[in-house]
């Protein structure tokens, strides 16, 4: 049984789910969210280099080392579906632009779901496990 299937069975309280040897390390500290990892694609890299005045290769190197993970509603598949992306893409797009350049006048318009798909590479992780034994905090602001 896959990790996702085991977690889903546990989370939904299915009676046939049984932890082997007591506590299940997969389900322990699992959170009821999926993770959407967002990486800059070439159009974003070119835009970022242009607005920052950096050389494109320097921007590519910087962005290759830095991506953002967003907690999203728990998904049953390995990919975030079109309906979910339609709900979250605008906020993610703005957060990614703001993380690179704060002048909204320099941001591309209009920012569509299709453009989002061209500007970013997406990866969905269906299982998120909190390995820190402390409450999750939020950044101030």
C-alpha cells in the first residue's frame, strides 16, 4: 500500500486500517494539507532579471536555489487539479512576484491561469508530515 493510501485510510478512520507494530510513523504528525512546490520557469526568470537589473545567468542561479512550498487543501492525487489551481493561482502568482520585485507597476498584466502555468513549474506532495514537536507559528504581518 502506498504512503498516500495508508495516510488516507488512517485519516478517514477506515476500520480496516491497522498500524503494524503499534504507532505508524507515516501517519504520526501528518497534517491535513498537501504541499504545492512552486519553481520559477524561464519566463519568470527573464522577467526577474529585467526588473532587478541583474544578468540573466545570475538570476537563473539565484532562482534555481530558491522555491516556495504552499500548503493547500488535501488532494487525493499526485497533482493539484485545475479547480484548485483556479482558486489559488492568483495569490501564489502575486506572492512570487512580490518576493522578487515590490513595484506592482512592473508586474505583468493580465496574470492568467495560463500564464501562471507558463511562468512556474509545479510539484504536488500529497503527504505533509510535521517533524517539529511544537505548534506551527505564523510570520508576523
